[in-house]
């Protein structure tokens, strides 16, 4: 949920600031990009160096650093963030946020923020209970901010009651749960195939293709970021799947076919981006074939057409997406494949487009639906192409 999310963490002056180190570590471990803003009072409790080391980014403390001459642009920081998380949020900072007081970098970033803002209060019991604090919190909630409620327990003053900063793990759980609630594919099951297949000739050699699996893995990651439960069936590839994706490794077209038959029934969305071999040797030599004759022939037979078979088996509630990699008559071949294999969408890309196809990090696609309507996309990274494909699929739901 947090992979590649930009989290701007504001840390205020509170003894609970020491917990921000653990929080930063958890965010980074979850794959988030983290930048930290420390108020001047917070810097008395935890050093910028500690949080810079853990976040792997510079820590911001004020508008202008006299020693370096660096100006911290509060607007740029606010625009960078997907989420502004203020933890611990002191009574002083809550008051500034509620009343539009802008006298430090953190409050300026808050007033500039267009992203969602979450705050986790931390203060002594009597400060927490004071009507002015409660009024400020009501204002902040009315503004649309989200509060991660404090816990109860022994406080720094020795009093016992509400005001303890939520534990870093609790803050993480709240953030992840909130992100999940807004995801369009939350709970939906998705099946993706990726990579090539290898059809053995003998124990040493095989028939394969140049597919790296990059496009299919990018699609699987994009679906996961949208809340889907992703199963990824992959041929031989060096690509790595993110944690939480169920990966099934196969080698041959027959193995991929069996894996797809075992998994497709539970999937609401099926995206077949693997480059599956169309033919496989009739016989596989048990020993390495020696080089004797000037010419050598191998008899091939067709492999099972996985996409066509799934097109026959799919229910009206399932979305089936295929890929067409063409070199000539691209549009005609893609549309014919869309009809013949009972697909809901087909993603066309051409090897004639420089920067598209196998082994590269970019792709240029045209997506065609059942009404034969086409949407042409410019050259993009495969990550961005995967996002486009997912959005086209979501539009069908």
C-alpha cells in the first residue's frame, strides 16, 4: 500500500518525538519515500541527523539555512507529498493549524498542502482535555484532516490518562487502512501472466523469446497498488515481485496453461501479458544433441492457446485482457484476435516503434475494446503504461 508513496512527516516538540525514528524506519521499510520536517522544538528531542539517516533524505528544520544558504521551498514540499503526516502533533502545532498561524516551515507546508493530512496528537493529560485543544481538534476534523487518536497510559509528567502518541505500528496500520479504503480494486482478485516460456529441445537448449517480463510485472504491481489481490504466473525472468503478490513460477507453455486453469476461476480480472510460445518440440532429446550434420530439423507442434481457452471459459462477470505484439498490419491483427478469442480489451504494441517491445523500460500501446474503439497512448515507462492499462480495465467495471 505504501510502496512509492511520498510521505512528508512533520515532527513537533514533544518527548514522544523519539518515536518518530521508529515510524520513519517502518515507512521506509514499507517502500515509502519519506521526507521529514522538524520544528525547532522537536530538534531538541531528536536530532536531524538521526532522521536523515533513517529516511535517506535531508531533514528540513526552517525556511533558510544560514550555514548552507539553502532555502526550503514549502510549496514544493507540499506538492511533493501524497500524504502529510504530523506525528507527534503538539498542542502548539494543532493550535497553529486550526487557526492559520504560519510562523514556521511545518505550518507553512500544512497551509500549502493539497494532499490529505493526518495528525497524531501527543501531549499531557490536562493539555489534551483543555477545551481550547478540543476545539482546535474539532476545527481540524471539520477541515477534512484525519486524526490518529492518542492512547491512554502513563505520561511523561507522571499523570495517567489520554495523551500518549499512538505507537508507530498503530500509526502505520491507520495510514494503510485509510489508503486501502480509497482503492478502486480493494479485495478484487486479479490474475496476471508475464514473461516468456521456454520449450526444451534437449537438456541444454530451448526455444524461447526475448520477453523480459517487465511489462507483466509492472501490471501486477499496478494492480496491487490499487488494492487488488494479485496472482502472478511468470515464465523464466529476473524480475522481482513485490511482497504480497502471489507468484507462481512456470517454465513451459504447458505449465503456464495448467497454472492458468487452476487460478482463473477466482479472478475478476485476467490480464494475459506473457509471451507464450506458439509451438513446442514434438520430442525432447534426453541427451544433448551433438553437432554432426550441416543442417538440423526439429518437428514442432502447436501449444495450447491459453488465451482462446480462457476466452471460452470466462464468465460474464470476468474481464479478460490480451496482448498483441505485431510487426505488420497491427490494427487488423489485433482486432481479429480480440474477436476470435472473446476478449474485453486487447493491448497492441508494435516492434516497429522504437523503444517498445522486449527488454526495454518503455512501451507505446494502443488499447482496443469490444466495440473496436481505440485509445492510443504515447511512449511511456512501462510503469506508466501499466497504470493506463489498469485505468482502462477499471472503466469496464
